[in-house]
C-alpha cells in the first residue's frame, strides 16, 4: 500500500461575487500517492485552480475534507506548508525587484539557506539572467521563475498549476525532464495542464475534473483503456470497394462506417475476424490498425467539450456527473 | 523572525522608499534654504547697516514730502500746522534688516512643516508597501509560504511602523540640526534651557507618533482595498471633499469653530499641545481686534480622534485579511 500525499474528499466551494453565487467545486474528490506525477485535467473554469487555492489555504472551502501528508487541512497547513511548493496560475512577483531578490526574500521568509536560490535558478535555466528585474522577463522566463520559487523549498509535494504556460518547446521538454528527475528523487508532483500530449507522456496517474466534480481518475493507461473505443482502422487494396466492404462487415455483426478512404470498425474482438470476413468476399485488406484512444479524445469525450462544427461552446458547457458516482 | 528580516529587506529595497525619502529630504532642505535666505543675524555691523538704511530712507521720504506734498497739503488743509512729514520713529533699523531666526520662538511653530511632509510620505509608503504586494500577486505568493495571515499582516505592519519610527526620528534629528544651524548663521539660539529642550523633544516624539499613525492609515486602507489606489483615492477624496469642500460649506453656513473639522488643525493641536480657535466674529477696538468667542482644541482630543481612526482602519484590515478569500 502506497501512502497518500494528497487526499481530497467531497470538497465544496461556492464563490459569492457580484454575478451571484458560482459553484466552482461540487463534491470534488482527489487522491495522489507518494512519488507520483499526477496530472490534473479539466476544461477552463472546471475548478482546478480553485482546488489548488483551497489546498493552499488561500480560499476557504464550504465543506469537504483535505489532507496533505496525512495532516488535516486547513488546520495543519502551517505545519506542512514547508513541505509543499506551489505555483498557482502564473504567480506574479513584484516587478521592480530582480529575480534574485525575489527568491532571496522568499528564502528569508521561509527560513531557508540562501544557497538554495542559486540551486533553483540553475534548475530552471535562469542562472545567467537572475540579476535582471522581473519586469524585463518574458512570459516563459516569469513562468520559470515561478517554478524556481516553488522548488526553493525542496518540497515533498510540488503543485504546479499550468507550469508550461508560455514555455517554448525546449522549455516544455526541459520541464518534462525536470519533473521526471524530481519524481525519481522521491518528490510527488501534481500538475495541472492543458497540454494533454505532455500529460500523457509524463504522468503516472490523472484526475479529470468537469464542472467541479471528478469525472475520471487512475493510471493513464487505465483511463485510456476504460474509454478507448475499441475501433479498428481498415484500409482496402482498392478504395472503390469500401461501400461493399462495409455492408459485408455489417452482415458479420460489426459496426463499420466509411471514413474517407478507409473504414472504421468498432466492437471488434479479434481483428483477424475482419480480414477473414472480407477475404471470403474477395476483398483484400491492405492495412489493419487498432485505434488507440489518446488522452485528448478521452478528455473531450469525458468532459463533453469536443468542438462541434457550426456551434460555439460556452465555457461552462461541459459534462456534469451526478454526485455519489 | 525570518519574516521580519525579509520584510525589512523588502521595505528598504523598494525604490519607492528611497525616492520618497530623497524627495522628502530635498523639500525639507529647500525650506531650510528659504529660511536662510530670509533671515539674518543682528550683528552690530548689520544693525549699523540697518540704521544707515533707515536713516537714508527717512531722509528720502522727508525730501519727497518737502518737494511735493507739503505745498499741496498746506493749500488744501484747514490746519496747515498738521502738514508734517513722516514721523521719524517709523524708520527703525529693524524694518531695514532681515529678521533674526529665533530658534526657541520658531521651532514649535514650524515643527508641523517637518511632521506634515513626513506624514504624507509615511502615508504613501505605508499604502504602496502593502498595496503593491496585493496588486502584484506577491502577497498571494507569500501566503503560500506563510499561511498565518494575521501574523503576516502583523509582521508587515510592525516592520512598517518600526521603519517609519526610525525614519521619523532620523529626519527629526536632521530637521532640528538644520534649524539649529540656521539659527547659528541667521539668528540666535537664546533661551534654550533644559526644559525648553525637553518640551521640544516631546513635541518631536508626538510628531514621530503622528508619522507612524499616517503610515498605519495608508497601510490599513491599501490592505483593505488590496490596492494602493484605494488608499490614495481615499486620501484625495478626504482632502478635496472632506477638507476643502467642507471648510467652504461650513464657513458659508457660519458654523462656529468650523476649523475643528479640519485635519491640519488637529495635527497642529497635536504638535503644539493646544490651539485656540476663534469664532463668532470680532470686536475691534483701539488695541486691535479680539474674537467674540474662543475655543481650545487640545492634543488630547486630537490624539484620541486620530488614534480611534487608525485603530478602526487597522482592525478592519486585519478582520478582512482573516475573512476574505485571496483569489
Ligand atoms: N474569485 C472568483 N470569484 C468568483 N468566481 C470565481 C473566482 N475564481 C474562480 N471563479 C469561478 O470558479 C470556477 C472555477 O474556476 P477555476 O479558476 O478554478 O477554473 P480552472 O479549472 O482553473 O480553469 P482554467 O483551466 O481556465 O485555469 C469558474 O467558473 C470561475 O468563473
Ligand atoms: Mg486555472
């Protein structure tokens, strides 16, 4: 049994602002085990940042339980906060200070040795620019500074809300490698991001949130398998026979649709049955590939946010799961 | 303690702090230069020069009178004997010399110049110190390091007040030293007994307290609004509507002693221990005009009012940071 670093049960939060109350979290659950890189996914406005802010004690929840490293939050937050490094939605820093001053002041505030500052700059690739004012930094450089500030504590739990925001491709790859290294060193990482290909590569587990509720969770492979369509792509030797082939497969009890120059067949147990059925009618298969669902399509399906041609989707039009699921 | 160190570093690292102090010292220095330019020591030579000037001026006036006005006066006046030249006693040496800078007489009167300038600076520093933290998001970031909000805000306020006490005392010493120097070159320091120094010292301490109060006020307002602009907006609103507007309206409505509603009057009372307000018109007699009614405003009243305002705003700021979400 691996130990839980982060546990959230039934978290509720309703913002009360001028536009009337807005329910941002509606009984949200989350579970992160030690040593994982955990992806936290959800459409815009689904409650990711709200969850992380609540965890960090920046906002008060209206109900539910939270634990970090086994300690009840928010009561025990002052005790565990030294073990939690976090950036929440591109944190801003005082623009007129240099990056070094910024981190050095944080190190003082957190009772950390000043030597950590250089270590953190080295890690995020800002060493040579550390003495420049934050005001003059580019978006990606500010983001790197933010990550450096979260790493400064050498935390056991690292929470990164959209750390890749504004990073260049090289930066994204560096971030990925950095997270792999940190996680190998025993750090637990919670990572919210919209770059799903990235999440699919680096995360051990994911939690997907939609309108304040969890819609899926678990190891990436399981989430993909549970929602993979089991489709097979079939390319024939001659494309003119597609219509005929489709009806042959239908007769064999398979759901087949013509999709451009190939067929998509679903409900397939053994792909061999396709080629057998077609060969019996003198139709020869040139290519037979099982269609693996990727995280993006699973995400779009689960959250109901796939774009529909001719329709404009509003931010809150995503899937709501019934509570108690 | 680590947070205290970090906050103190932050406070003195801010360019705003440095610039406001430079500007404040420049203004105080310019005022000092003005005093030097308009005052001078009454040395025997200076008195002699003044007397010579007075004599020359008298002679000139008399000559002018004899030449022009005498004939005209004698022609039109019923009593030609009354047509005399200007009286000699009007032409004293003092009128032809710059006044002396009397340290003992002036110090208490102009202490408000230092105190008001530094109080304004303290207000701006207090407001921007926390306001910039809130609006830049640095405050939110800090709270993810230090989740105890009351203690974070308390530490910041403490560091601000400590720094302003130090800055206030340092500038008070500079101001006093400057005035002493001015008195030495362009006046005198007669009568500065130990008890005179004692009461000046107390007035200076009241000034430092006032500076700290303004810092706390700016800090509290900016923290409540989570932006520097709120504090500055309130300040401008109070000055324009609450002070200039109010004083016009009250004066027009003939409210007796309307000065008691004006902040500078209270500041003056706080520093001088008491001020007399005049109201209800004047009765004029041969010995000058005397007000029909006077009312005394003491530093106790003004101090209590100021303390109440500062405590209320600060308490609200602490209550708000405890209660409100940081998002
Ligand atoms: N301070 C606030 N006051 C009122 N409503 C808020 C506030 N912050 C967030 N919300 C609302 O709460 C909901 C969840 O917002 P949240 O920022 O948690 O979304 P998110 O998942 O982080 O989205 P994104 O992917 O765009 O960052 C949204 O509907 C948002 O409008
Ligand atoms: Mg967000």
